C-alpha cells in the first residue's frame, strides 16, 4: 500500500508511519519545514516538501498521484485563527480536491471529537478551531471520495495498549496517540470501512476487533 501523509511530522503521523513502514507499506510524508525531513525519515517514510497553504490544487495532485490513500492529520496547532482556517479548513478542501484530480479515491481525515473542551471555559480561538474542523468534516463528507473521518478524544502521550472504544456516537474521553495510530493502521487495511464518521477513545476492545465490529 502506498500512503501519502499530510501531517507526517505530527504525533499521530509519526506513530502511524512507523506502523505502516514496519509492515512494508510505502509512506510519503509531506512537510513544510526543512527540519521536519529528518523526523519523517526516521519513521521509515520518504519526506517530500509541500505546503497546504502555498501549493495549488494541481501541485498537490501531482504529489498525490500513484498513491493508494491520503491520510490528513495536519493542523495549525494553536498558531492562530488565520492559520487554522488555512490549514485545518481550506487546506483540507484543497487536499480533497487534489486527491480527486489525482485519482486517489481513499481519503482518511483525523478530525476532532465534537465534545472536546466542553468541560472547561473555552476561548474564541478554540471555538473558531471547532467550527473550522466541523466545516472540514462537512466538506469531505460531501465529496465522492471514499472518505473516512476519525474523531479522537483528548490526545495523550502515554504508551498505547491497543484497546479502544470506537463507534458512530460514543461517550467522550481520552485516547493515547499510539492507540489512534493503531486504529488508523487497522482501518487502512480495511477499505470497506469508508463514508462513515467514527468517534474514538481509549476503551476495552482490541483495535482489530473494534474495526471489524464497525464493518459488521
């Protein structure tokens, strides 16, 4: 399988890349900053310079061609509302259109759990982020791609245990980044899991079983 990652240098992207390349899959990791190339290469992926903001749809499509699936886990990560709009919002829209032009029908988006942050006082920037993420979900779901949207709970860095709760609507909770990556890895190997939005937290069910239940 040939996987193109947008957000390859991030916490989930790095973990997923290591799982995929260990199995022998080919991963191309797009990065904007030069220092991210070594980070991506260390996971076994092939670094490729690209920029969701400055690249045109046609330029992105040229990078995507020949791959089997796009995995989008990029984000502005608190760098401001303008960057959130350009990366999490418009960037996703450009990437989805580029995938269509490139003939890459499978597109996996790592989004955000809609209940995130509701147990504390939020900021205007956070509310903008949530609106942009929802708008991106709506955009992707309206395409004719074989899309999959995964909405993880609050991300944690503790070592994963391969146990999750996954479903169309579940109680909000935390999830280890390792477990998100493991879920994505399993989902990528089941192309029949598409055109659905999955909420994801840590839980009692082995990842492989959780994915199979979604197909059941």
